[in-house]
C-alpha cells in the first residue's frame, strides 16, 4: 500500500473494523483532501481530512448527514464515523444522470423538506451552532420567524463582510437591505421550517450507482443542514444548473406543491449562496447578489 496520510489507517480501522489495503487520492472539494480507501473486506469507503482552520467542520458534516439519513427520504452516504481529523463514509460509485433518477430525487427532496425541523436556523442534533458552508462560517440559531432568521443569519453577516472588505459598495448593500425589509410580505414566508440540505448546488448532487441493483440514484453529499425555508434549497439547486433539473422540480411540485409564484422568488433565496460565494471568491458573485436583489424588488 502507498504511503497513507497520518492517522487515516487508524481512523478507518476504528470506524469500520477493517484494515485499509489501498488509498487513492480524490479531487475532493475546496476545503479538504479526500481519498477512496479499499478495505481488506473488499468494501470501499470515502475518507475526508479535516480542513485547516475550520473547527468542528467534520462534526457539522457528520451531524448533517445523519440528520438527513434519519428522515429516510434522500439518499446520503452512510457515516462510519468522524473525529477531529477524519470523516469516514460509504463510497458511492458515480453514474450517468437519468430522468427516472431525477424524478425520484425530486420526490425524495420534497419528503425531506416535509420531515421538518424544530425551528428555522436550528442545527442538526449534535451539530455545532457555529458551522460552515463550504469554506465560509455559518451561524445556526433557532428562530420561529423565517424572515428574521434569513435576514439576520443568512444575509446580513455576509453583506457586512463584503462591505468591510470593499467588495460591495454601501449603496449596493442598501438594495439588499431593502429586500430583507420586505420579506414578511412574501407568499409562503410563514411556512413551517423544513429540514434543509443547506448547500444543495449541483456539485453536491451525486449521481451514483445503487449497489443493490446497479440502477442510477441520487445521493446528496457535503450538506450544511439546518432548519429553513424549502425554497432556499431549490434556489440553490438552480444556481449553477443541475442535470435533469426540470424533471427534479416537476416531481417535487407533484409531491409537495409550492406557494404561488415561487419561481419569481428564486433570486431572493439565492442571495444567501451568492453572498457566501462573494465572500469566498470575490466581486463577481457579490455583483450577482446585487442583481438578484434588484430583480427581487421588482417582483415584491
């Protein structure tokens, strides 16, 4: 076996009861090194290293995966275990997207959201209040008022960061603030809190091969789960495109119809991920957030 990263063999053995035989580096995400590990029992597992300077990031991800799995709706990789240095999960082989898998995913996502959360902003059981979305910090605090939660925890912290860094002009931040002041009047603003994946862009929708029958299914990966408004997950799904997206959304609405005019509110719900991307990647995404806010004002 090639040189194994420090602590990986011990973590894999401790969480799975099997010995690693081969370790293959994977592309991973923006934050963490990742590996596919073949065990001496023939099983493959996925190992993610703790990202630097992101305390409890693996705790947050493991808690998110378990909370989504608890709903028995969307598929997520089985968590074998997590500690301060490693997260070990089931490995899912990739497969080509299919219309049937997309429709199944749309219905499963609707049922996930319907499984609910105690409050908007609540973290998964066992998850930290101070969590992460990608490389950006994300605070989770329970609120029974969605507009206030979205305004104070999903928009304003990132706007302040962007203004302080000079990435966003104060006049532009005023446009976003004006949108937030009108959230209470939105159709569907008073919906009960949904159980959200929380970072549902297309890269976290993994089209995989089901080992039971070889069919294609969707697994959701790398969640930043919390309680929130279900339209936020759907808006993020639309942000960078997703294979078979129309099929996913049609199946979702067939399972759990959305409040009237939800498509006109996509930009408003995309403010959160666009602002996060602005903090991480700069002016281009911050400008897109301003455009989304301007478009939202025209429809409110």
